DNA sequence: CACCAGTA
DNA sequence: TACTGGTGG
C-alpha cells in the first residue's frame, strides 16, 4: 500500500506521552484498515454483532482512541473522499487481493490451517461504506472531531499540518510525505507486541516519528526529488520502474537531478507523469473544516455500542468514563479545547 | 487492538 | 505487580 520509500526515512522512536497536547491528524482509512486486520479471533474471524455485522473497527476506535485521549493527545480523524482517477488501477488490484484472500481464508479454515487462515483473513479486510459511516458516528458521540477530505485523506492531513492546525499526520503509509507533511507519526494504532507475519516471532512495536526536513537533509534531495524517487519506486498512481527499489531510485535521482532525466537515460516512459507529480504537489484539499473536541455522550455510546452492537455495557461505560475524565480536566485548565 | 481473570 | 492466554462482539 502506498509507496515503499520507508527504508530511506529517518525514524525516531517516541512514547505516547511525548505527543501530549499535540494535535494529530489521523489517516482514518489507514487506521480502520489496521483495526479490521488486527482485531480478530485465532481463526481470523473478526468481531461481529448478533446481526453478523463486523464490529472490530468499533472496538479499536473506542479503546485505542480512549488511550490516546488519556495520554493527552488531541486526535482528529481524516476520511478519504473521491480517489483520483489515476488510483483506479491500484484500487482494483487491492480488490482482487481481497477477493482471492477471502477464498484462501475459507480454504485454510476448511483444512484447519489456522496460521494461514489468520493471514488471509487479515488480507481480506475491507473498509466499506457502512464501516466508514459507523466510524464517523462513533467518533462523533465520543466527542472526537473528524473531517471529510475532498480527495485523498493523507493529502488533507498533510495540508492541516502545513497550516499548523495539526502537529502530526498519523499513518502507516509514507504517502503523506509526498503530500508535504512535515511530521508523520507511525504505529499509532498498533503499538505493543505484534506477531511477525508467517513466523512465530513477536516484536515490540514502538511509536515512531519521521521529520520531513530532517529526512530530506540526510538524503540530500528536495521534496520534489523525493516525489520523483517515489514515482520511480511506484506509488498509488503508477507502477514503478523495473528492478528499481528505494536505494536505486535515490541514486538515480541524485545522479540525474529529476525523473525526466532518469527516464531519458533508461529510455522508458511513465504514463501521466506530470499529472502524477501534480497530484502530490498540489493535491485537492479543503480549508472548510472545524476541529473541536467535545464531551462524550455516554447515553448514545451505550445505545450504539451496547444495544445495537452487543458490546458489554460495563466496558462501554468504563471507556466513556476514561474519555470524560480527560475532557473534564481540560475544562478546568482553561486550555482552549472547547 | 484492549480487556480481564488466572497465575507466579 | 507483571505477565499470559483466552475473549470481546
């Protein structure tokens, strides 16, 4: 997903508490996708309510966001709008992967191969319309602001950090750098012990931040050149060049200056190159938004999560209390929260 | 993912 | 108190 330039980036490990009082623009699609893949039973089946509807994302949003809030973080979720036309190939490829994974999941389950079943179940996760709508509603009654992006959520999030309405973009993907995000925080939804795919090994996943300026300085390139590097490797809007990974792409762009020169040298073309660059440099974003944290609505939380989605009322109340404790403390400090 | 009860 | 393994929905 996104672009594979992670190896080139300078990552610094941090703790949740380091983000206290910081506004974090969370890539909602990315976060929901992670919840849907991670919050599952041993055989790979997601959490569902009594009507059979998936609720893993609701569980993740409720408990994880409560932890963020408790750590003093001010999250605002950014939802994707209409994707650019150039993304359609990527989107149909993702769909294909999901569908074949769903079949393989069923087969693995039938054969009793739990390891494989889990892996394919994860890869079959889909953030559909209903999941997005449920998530927006839940965030609303939790008192967490969310914003509808006109186009790519990561572009909107990056725009908000550039405008200083937020301090960080939170996403696992690196695309927000290409949209100019000065600071990105990764692993916000997945901290703790995680199993490495395929192996029986666990790693401790820590939050990490990446600073765009620092990275560009270390690489000795500018932002436009980083975009060109990504295009060489491949982005959501284009296939990369044959046998060119991040390291080679960096070398090529530093040697030739920009991607046009690289393509001339290699005698290849990338369809729609200028449009792809433009999507990163001048993405469609909006300034029409409001970021405001409010008190959670316990009654609606119980109604929605407990009555409609079969969550334990006790647990929902506890989470609501955690959210409320912080909004109460905020009010007292006259911090400009409301 | 977080929660929770059982265990050391 | 810290860790683990099962469960949540």
